[in-house]
């Protein structure tokens, strides 16, 4: 069992009613179609909320510094400085040069991953032999598409925050990926600690999403100026 399921319970907020459904997002939210991505520009203090509208869906999140897109999220720095593989409310997301990019300010789940890289065509070629090497949409390609216009080099994109992804190891060190423990309306919010661009996906890997890829909705709340 993933220890993150119990580690962050005291810091979790209750799931708020979410009026979005399979047909459309809630008012004010933007929908990312299954197996697609987007980029969101945030000023310092702005908040980005990611919602799983249907349940059991992962979203890859990758922040970069807006004025220096080579300064990008580092899972290693974030794990090191937070002294934990697991993140929730209060966790700061750091860049490779130790710059604080964002902080988690709301979380209704407490189960997220910072160890696995975004799925790519190679992922499907190696881990999904049933697809026979056929072209497949991927989180890496979606992040490249979303972030390249903001100056992010495709080869620089590293390990993401895999929001709602249930990754854990057993006592023998074997890796397990269970279905996301989300129900419709579960949410995860970060606050920008610097001007950033955030790549977001509705994860493309069927095995990470209990066999079916569904949408992700997001909301940007601008800080009072």
C-alpha cells in the first residue's frame, strides 16, 4: 500500500462539489481533452487548480520559470528539500537550481508521484506490446507541444509532478502503479512563487488511469494586484 495514503491525511481538504461532468467542465474551468495537454502562464501569487472531473485520471504537471525557461521543475531537488517522496499541502516545488517555483496549497487526495517521467512513444513501444509500435499520444509529446512556444527545449523536459498518480514500492523494492484514488471533483492546487509557465496534461497512459484515459479540468485564479 502506498504510504502517501495515510501520510498527509491531516493536511487534506474535503472534496468540494464540482458541477462539471462528462459533457463539459464547470463554469470558469478549462477542459483538457483525454490524452492532450496545455500550457498556463502564471504571475507570482496566481493559483492553478487541477480537477479530475470523472475520477481515476492522472495529470502531469511541469512548471518552468517564465523569464528563463531553462530553469525547470526538479523532482530531485523537491524530494531532497522536502525530505519526502510524497507531496501535499505545504510542499514547495523547486527548480534544478533550487529556485522555488510553486507551492501546493490545496489537495483533496494526498497521493501523487514525483519519480516517473512523462510517458513517451518509447513508453508505449516498450511497456505496451499489445499496441504493436503504433503511434500513440503521450504526455511528453503533449508537454513539448504546449511548452515549446514558451521557449522550453523538448529534450530538457524531465520528471513531472504526476498529480493523482498512485506509485509505490513494496518491501522487496518492486514498483507498483495502482489506479488513481480519485473520485469526481478531487482537486490539487499550486500557488506560483515566481512568474512561471506550467505544462499540464490529461495523462495518455492507459495503465496509469485504470485502463481508460479521461479529461482533466483546470482553473486559474489570479492574485489580487
